[in-house]
């Protein structure tokens, strides 16, 4: 244990016995004999309360912020047990990120799509890849559902260690603001860090937008001199970090022409972006030189204006990793997207789109693309964001209210998704009230359903040919696609099952 403790700043040790540590654990129910138990003070509970239980299960030592009485194992007091767990985990697993190229992706919107696209590009370049994100964790061909956008530090380092064991050369990781605040990614050795956009999200948790941005910005500001930072110049917050990092900066823009890459002749008439990427300034990436005027034409399969930004970010990362342009082009153009990110799940006489509507920026981009699509009537089924506070729900409602008149929407079908969310995602009274208040002030009718299936059945029973339905909302709408397609099958039994349910084949949301 004492050799492991060299990774952290120890304030004091109670019972100075050296013991063999066989693992690190922070959840008392998961402790096994020989574990070092880390007492974490969370938002809902305090791990110190469960130290006695951890000892009964075989914990041989504990990391604490406050010594606990009547505990017969060594206790190591530190200032911040989350930070200590991150550093101890890095050392325990042998600093696995030093042995691979790690790409950290952050943004308010598009982290998941960009991460998946980058992983596809790296695979097309012949690399063995790993992926850590909101939807799944992937190590080569092994995939399992994820619990958090960015896992707790010990779980994260365990995944990285597994990647090293399986000869993964490139790992792509979504990095959330919560992970940065909670020290989950401390000690990760990044080779490339990125920031695509910053919008308003988790404001109630972080206290202010400024605090939220500063947490996001840590990924860029703390990057080492040997790393590369990829920034979207169209986002003023990402642009502001160009001179605030030791990393070598690589920039792009869809509208801006000041970066290394820019977008030309963007066409969104079909809803799917087609455009050219032009080199604006000379640069060298992975030993290859690129000169101004060089072009790459792209026609995306993914719909949405935001897809242009995500693909340009992925293209930039691919270039920095030395992937040939033809392989990057093929990977981007064949990429069909990520579940619940403006996903077209039904396309017959009417269309159904599935989108997670996580925050106001996401909503604005999604509804801007919807405005460009041909439709007779637009139907919005919206699952309120439970557990995210008044601010996010007010801003989401304001975004919806702003677009509703332009989309011909005078009624929002809203749902609390009571039976389809965990306790942490249940809609609080004040969250519902602020949503209803904004809608009322905008003159938009709200038809509220407690249960998700009722809201979807109501909508589908009124849809006519040429209409578009959006199943919108984060955790509350995760089961929406399955419910909608099952209902369509009931009404149209002649439809081919394989074709109808194809969007659910590899789905994680709502299936686990």
C-alpha cells in the first residue's frame, strides 16, 4: 500500500500497517477481499457511512477525508478523496494511457456522434480502437452499455488497462463537464483534445454558465505541450481558448475562413449536408503537408446542420492521426449516425425522427434542420428533462417555443415518462411548472401525459401522410422508438419486420 500512496498527497495515516492492495473500490457493495476502499462524498450520500460495511466485505485499507471510529483497518486521510482515487487508479493500473494515443472529445452537443465517427475513421485507417462514451464502452470488437458519459476514475483506468492488454493503439473518449469537475479524468495522458461547441447545460449543477464553461475549458487549458487541441472557430468559447493552451492548436470552421480548414458550398436542401472542405492555411499532420486550396468533397448520410460541424471535427482528428484522405472520406460518408441523434427511425408515408433534445443548443440545431425538410405537419412529442433543474427546463422550453411558430406547431405533446425513467431522472414539480409557464406565455398548448406510451399513441393516431413526428427528450424518451415502432406494427401488420425494426438492431437506449 505504501508504494501506491506515493501517487497522492497524504495528510495523515491512522494505523500505519502496510498491506497488499488487490483492487480499488468506491462502492461498498462491490468490495472484494483485498480492496482499498475509497470513501467519496457524493451529492446524495457519503461513502464514509459505508466504511464499516466495506471492512466486513474484506477491505484492507481506506482512503478517507475524515477518520472514522471503530474501524480496524489502516485509514489514509487526504484532502480530496475523488482526486486521490483518480491518481491511485492511474498508478495501480500502470498508467495505461501512456501506452496509447488518447483522444478526448468535449462539447455541449455532438460529443457522442463525433466520438463514434472518429472511431470509425481510425478503424478505417487500420488501427485497433477503443471507445468510451455515453452509449457504450468498446474495446476492439467487444461492446457493453455504458453507465456514465465518462466513468468514475477507477472504472476508467480499468477500461484503459484492458485496452492495453488487447493491444488497442487509439482510444476515443467523451469527456463531460461533470467528469472534469469530479476528477474522473485526472491523470489521463491525452494526445488530442477537442472542443466543438459550448451551450447551456448542467447550469444548476455547476452554479453558473461561467463555471460550466471553465470546466469544459479545463480539457484544453490543461493539455500538455506535446498534445494537439482542435477548436471550432465558429464557437466563440472554443475560439477564446486558442491562446490558452500549451497544446499545438488546430482550427476549423463551417462559417469562419480563418482556420486551417473551412467549409464551402454547404447544401442542406435534402436535410443531409453536402459540402467541400478546403485547406485555408498550410499545415503538417503526421508527416504529411497540406497546402491551401486542397479540397475534399463530402456528402453525409447523417441529417442535420450540426452534422457538418461534427464531421469537420472528425476529419481534423483523422488528419492529425495520419489517416489517408480517401479512408477518412469513406468513413465519414458511410457513417449513418448514433442512436437518438436526429435519427430517422421510420420513413414511409410519414417520418419519425428520434432526438435526445438534451439542451437548448441541441434543440435549436435539430429544429433548424427540421425547418429545411419537406413536411405537411410537424408533431413534437417531448419528454421533459427530469433531474436537470429549472434553468435547463426553462431554456429548453424557450427554444421549443421559439421554433414552434416557424414549424407550424401549436400543440406540444409532453410526457413525464413516469414508468420509463429512474429516480434520478424523474421530473420535479418545479421543472414541470417552468415548462408549462413558458409554453403558456408563448401561446402554445401543452397536452401532458404522465406515461410515455400514451403520449406516443395519441400522436401516431393523428399523423397523416407527409407529416413528420419528432420523439424528443433525453432519458425520458429512450424507450420511445421501440414503443412507436411496435405500435406501427400493430396498425400495419403487413410491414416487413426486419425493415421496420432495423433502427433498433444495435440500440442500447431503452433496451437494457
